[in-house]
């Protein structure tokens, strides 16, 4: 099944502690229906010193959120996404405006 949200899309969080925050999709886990959004759902983790992080300590990074908690942004407006065929290709379009996304 084709995904309605892809890596690199700008999305708005519509539920949870980061509601109304916007960011770019960094990665998607299709199997578990979760995605990571830049600057959203920040968590702190304790890390031991390593070659990559010499000092160690408390590091903050993004944690995944459920894909149902975000909506795609098209021209600054959150919209649902649909599919249609144009010139024999399946493309995404914004349901609010009818504008083709891909």
C-alpha cells in the first residue's frame, strides 16, 4: 500500500504533547506505522562515553510518533491526502485544495 506521508514532507502534529508543532519527516517505520519528525517528541537519553560521543552524558533526540498523529502541510495548511492517476501515474493530491503534491 502506498504511504500518504513520505520522508522529506512537512507535517503538523495534530495530537499529543507537541500538538500544532510542525517539522520535516526524517524517517518512517512502515511496519509499526510510526515516524520521526524533526524537533518533535524530544526525549533525553543517558549515554556512556564512546568514540562517537567522548563526553557522554544526557543527550536529547527525537523519538517516533504514530503516523495517525500528523497531517501533511500543503501551502501552510494541514490537509488530508488522496490518490489519483494522472498520465498513467499514481500521484498524491491535497483533498482540501485538490492540488497535486507529487
